[in-house]
C-alpha cells in the first residue's frame, strides 16, 4: 500500500479521530448555550489545546514514546495508568479505550 494512502486511513470513520472524533464536551457546550458562535467555539478549542493537550496529553505522549524507545514496560504501564486516571467520567474512559482499540486495529493492518 502506498504510504500516503495508508496515512489517509487515519481519516476513516472507523477510527474516531479527526472529523469523526468524540466531542469532549463540545456538543454539551453548544446545547447548553455556552458556545453560541464561531468565536465561542474558537475559544473553547483554544482552551482545550492550551489547558489539556499542551500541558498534559502531549507531554504524556512524549513520555510514552521515550519509555517505548527505552523498552521500559513498567514505565509504559505507569503512564497508561496515569492517563486512565485522568479520564473524569466513565464516558471519557470508554472513548479513550475505544479510540485506542480502533487505532490498534488500523495500525495492525498497515504495511511495515
């Protein structure tokens, strides 16, 4: 398979990321009237990036990558537990688990 085509599979509706991702509360914010326009949506997304992704998830991902590169399976397990503990609700935990499962299925099907 062409590597570019393989990467395009990341946009598949079978993998809940990109345009098909879970809303992480965005739908609720719109339904409740907290977000009423494009500016509000932009602020919401900027806050998510600045407060969650940049300060927690990206550094955690880097730590996962380093532990995997080092072959430190104990550290990988500890980091996975830390991420699981960060999911505030059962729904968020299920979203994360499903996304991981879907990504694993997709990656298993990619050429080396």
